[in-house]
């Protein structure tokens, strides 16, 4: 397969659709689900933040903020949970993709965000991906790790240009946040915002399209932050639960205490201390 040279000198696939392997996609989805269970306490979708239905006439562009290393794993889980029949794709730093080439088999395509050639490569790959329904492109649109409280978000302009390539697409904001509540592991909290059809974006002057996308994502993030600060699990649907408890001496002591007092031991910081 022809391709462009990576920063390490090896060619990266030039066609993300041809490079993608459904088998590897499913296998790595199961791997990341297990990995998340081991290291996070839960993945939580806020009740009001369900994803909109996919349009039958075009693809979907899900654009998100980029607060943490965990974003890629969470996005893979969301793609398999909410768009199981769709082909998912995502831009990926070219230097990193050269090191972790298996992601190219999962739908990732390399992009150099800091060069004009990289921008052209991003648009060319996006045109190939977005030319038909049944595909979802996931973009961490800030293009860098950024604190969830940072304002303005500073989305990269490329995400707004995608509407010109796919007038039938639906653009959906995805807010990602991470917090520590009662357990050792973090809570991954998220919300989808209302989608906007690409044709609605195209009706705006070009400079205003990126502003509209950023306003929608900011509003989704701000609303999600209220629920995250509440520390109330009932506001969320748990998409995946991790391993509860602190482990070690802490859990061992509470297990013994529960046995001596005739109580059932339940791993977890709050449950472990309950009388």
C-alpha cells in the first residue's frame, strides 16, 4: 500500500478506510474496556447527554475537548457502545501513530497539525472518510491536551471545514471530564450535546462556523461540570464499572471488620466504612 513517510521514516497508510480492520477494531475495543475497568472507577454518561440518532443520509462528526490521555480509550468505548454498526475513524498525531501503528488498523490516520502539508493531509483523509453514511469521525478538536476549565476552548479550524466536505453530516459536541469522588479510581464523566446539521453550519459565514461549534461544546461542558461537581451518581448512567475499593491493608481491615460484626463486605470507600 502506498503511503506518506512518517517522522520515523516508515510509510503510514494513505487510505484510512483501506487500512482499517474490523477484527482488530473489535479486539482492541475489548482490550480497552478491560483496561478501563482496571484503572478507572466508572465511565458515566450524564442523563441529559445521550447521543443523537445518526442521520441516514450522511456521516457523523463527533468533536470533543481533550483533557486527558484517557480520551482515546473512552472514545473507543463510546464508539462501540453507541455506534456499533458504524465505521469509526479519528485523526492521530503522525509521530505517535508511527510508534503505535496498530491504531491505523483501528481507523486512526496520521496528521501533522503544525504544517500546511499536515492540514492538507487531514482534509484529504477526511474527504475519503466522510463521503458516505455509516461512518463516524471522532475529533479531539482542541488538538492538544487542555484543562477542562480552559476558556475559550481554542478549537482547531479544521473541524469547521469538514462541513464543506460532507454537507449531509451531523456535527455532535462531546464533553469529557474526569474527577475523583469517593473511590481510588477516577470517574470519567461525559455528555453529548445537541447535534447541528452540516447544512446549518454552511448557512453561516465561514468565520462563524467554528464559533458556533465552540459555543455548543462550551455549553455542553459547562452543563456537565455542574453534574460532576454534585458527586451524585444518580445523575448519570454508568456505561462501565471498574474495580471498586482501595485494596491492600485498607480493604483487608474492613473485610475482617465486616466478618466480625456479621455484615456483608462490599469493596468501596463509602461502603467499606458504612456501619
